[in-house]
C-alpha cells in the first residue's frame, strides 16, 4: 500500500486510486458485470420516457387499438427487465462490498500487528478497534451506494436527458437554467461534510476507547463507586457524537435540497416556455408529456447523485483515517540477508546497550552483562530500573539506540524477526489467554500428538485441575482467561511454553500475583520448564531467585552489581538493601537463612 501525504492534504482522487489499486481491482470483472447490469437498469427509464409519447399521441389521443397492446407490452417488459436487473446488481454489489470490506479489515489488522510496540503504546486499543470495525463499516455502508450511483443513476441520467434533448434541446436548456448557480454552494457543502464526518469518526474512536477502558477496568470502577462518573463521561461523548452525526446528515441533505431548488425553477421555466408552444400547436401533448416524464424521472437519480457527493465525503473521512494507518511503517525490520539462528541453548550477551522511549530520560544506560548458556540469570531492581525493557530489546520489540545484543554470538538484528522470536518462550505475570478453549489456548493452532499434549499438561500441572472443569481441556477459558484462577492461567501459559520448546525462556514476574500454594505449584512447573534452557527471570520477590546461577542488579537503567545470592548479600550493596526490605522481621530473616 502506498502512503500518501498528511491527512488534511489527501484529496478524493488519490484516495479512490488507492482504494481501487489495493482492493476493488481484485474484483474488477464482477464490478464490470454489476456496472453493465446497472447500466441496463438505468437505461430502462429512458426507454419508458420514450414510450410516453406514443402512449399519448397514438393511444390516448389517436385511439389506435393496435398501438395500445404494443405500447402496453413494451412498458410491461421494461419494468420486468428493470426488476430483474435491480435484483441481480444488488446481489453482485453486496458480494463486492462485503469481500472488499473483509479484505480491507484483514489487511489493516495484519498491518497493525506488524507495527512496532511504540506505535501501540501511543494508541488505545479502543481507537484501533474503531478503525478496524467502525471506519471499515462506514466505507462499506456507502460503497454499494457509490457504485450504484455511477453505474445506474448516471446512466439513467444520460438516457433521460438524451430523450429530453431529442424532443427539444431548448426545453432542456431552459430546465437547467439554474444549474450553474449550484456549483460553488455544492463545493462548500462537500468541504463541510468531509470536515464534520471526520469529527464524527474521531468521536467514535474516543467512544470505543472509553468503552474499552470501562470494560477492562470494571472491577476498580465497582470498588471505587465510579459507575456514575464513568456514565457521565460517556454521556458527554455521546452527546458530542450525536451533534456531529446530526450536522453530517444536515450537510449531506443540503445538496439534494439545492437540487430541488434547481428543479423547481427549471419546471417553472419549461412550463412557461413549453406550455406556450403547445397552446400554439407547435408541439404535441405526447411530446410534452414524454419530455415532462423524462425530466421528472431524471430528478430522482439526480438527487441520489447529489447525495452521493455527501456520502463520498463521509466515506472519504474514514478512508483517510485508514490510509493514515497504512502510511505508518514499522522500524523494527528483518534484515535482507538474515543469519542462521544459533542451535541449542545460547548465551545471551548485552554490550553497552542504551535505550529510551523517546523522552529525555533513558531507560537503559550502557547495560552490559552475560546470561550463560543453559543457566538461569535473574534481573532484580526497583520498578523502573529497566528489567522489562531488557526483555523488549532481547526480543526486538524495540531496538537499542546504542550497543548490541548477541544471542549465541549472533547479533540480534542479524536474525529474521521470525527466527529470533522463535528462540523465546515468555511466561509473564499477566498470562495472555484468549476467549477460546483451554486446548486452543495451549495448542495455538499447532497439530500436536495427544501423547505429547498429555506430557505437557502433566509437566505444567494443568492436568491437576482439569477434572474440576465440566468439559476438561475443552472448557472455555473466558475473556482474558476469566474462567480460571491466577494460578491456573499461569499453568496454561507454562504448558504453552513447554509445547513451543524454545531454547530461551523469559520469566516476567511469573509468580508474583499468586498465593503461596499456587506459587509452589507454578514454581515447580517453571523449574521443569527451565531445565536445559537459557533462562532470564525478572522478579521483585527475591525469595524466588535465590537459587539463580547469576543475579544482575539494575538501578536506574544501569547494572549496579551481579553475582550469586550469597555473594551479593556479603557485599552489602543495593541487592542486600532490597533483600532486607523484603525480610525485615527476624522470623523472615531466620527463615531466609535456613533456606540458604
């Protein structure tokens, strides 16, 4: 997808060209067939207006019985053809519109998932959901109308004005006498529609963001009695959205209103001019009625085409927003010639790594340490010390601004993103479970033999709680795993990591939110998972990392100290201070000493 300039400078032409190249062109043959059928439907109005003259002159005035049957059957055939054509093109347009919307939504979601973490940190999930759902739906809602306007109404208009001109070009010119007066007002109205529609779509995004915050934070909302506060905030947004939608509808209706003004003036002019010619016997009643019918029928497609302009501006506002997302490009990319990933459990080495999220204060400052192959290295330190950021640069969720990350001696940026992330399994405090069955949450689409799955369930202690569930492994996990306890969610995440069977394991506060019993079970499962793997552990609870082969102490983005638990305590530095803060009572210190 080609990126355009800033949103405010994006014009309708480039937007349509982008949409055509990216999506509509895939359905070009279906679209051409639909347009041909719509053109046939549009032309029937012209044929009908042509038949009005013989209906009046030959049948009603002339009294020709033979003409009565001929004209009657032709008019009946015209309406039958019109009905069949209308049904056929609606089916085709629905197919095109729905497929186009599905492809656009799928491409947009795929593109958003490839963008960097920095992009997602600056945008709420609600906003992005509205872009994928609301904006795509807004385009889809008007797309069939736009194609219908071009394929049917424009053709009908050409035929009807052709009939009118063939009867008397002067009458036609008189009818359109007020048309030039509409050009400038129509331009102003279209500009206003685009602006108001953009505002409406932005408010829709804010509403989705607000709902996302409410439903994700429903527990603290209830505990803090914030229902009324949140309802008032949402109501204020709803009122603004209603105002924006009403303004959009009003401006959209302005163009057909201007057309009605032109129509009234045109009919008045042709009645005065053409009526005098009929009274003088220069034109027949049939000619006038055919002309009158053609012009009268022309105003319906003309009104729809007038509305089409406003609807296109509404759709263009959504296309602009989607186009702006496609213009975003990821900065963390795979190299053009990636190196082969290391085999086995590799050594992890950070050399002079510096990183910041764009603010003045760097998060990592000249960080250097080694996590030895096949051993467990713990990262400890106060909140904000940079522990999680190290995980980000290891997995290239973000690239460091200085220094390098080596995995088995290979620079991380030299590996393809797929190969690099295929080396890691991550178990974090917030186990990311999907609203699927436990089986699907563990397998994640992989085809695994039942005996291998049973081994994993046993090793991760998932098999311990499966008998408590009505459908066992096929029980739904619920939204974000809400049907499971914290310990159960962690064990499912560990089972998932065991199936991945990667050489590197990243543990991010994997047991900090668990009770003592659950922690013991999960800790045992993690110890099984760590065997034979290079393991990096983030922990605030220092009791969980005493047995680590190495502990790296971080302080404000720097490596303050490193060593084994006993060595760090003996040196009496930051680690010893953190340890004493957690085990400040004599009983705790005694128990910790016995554990050592």
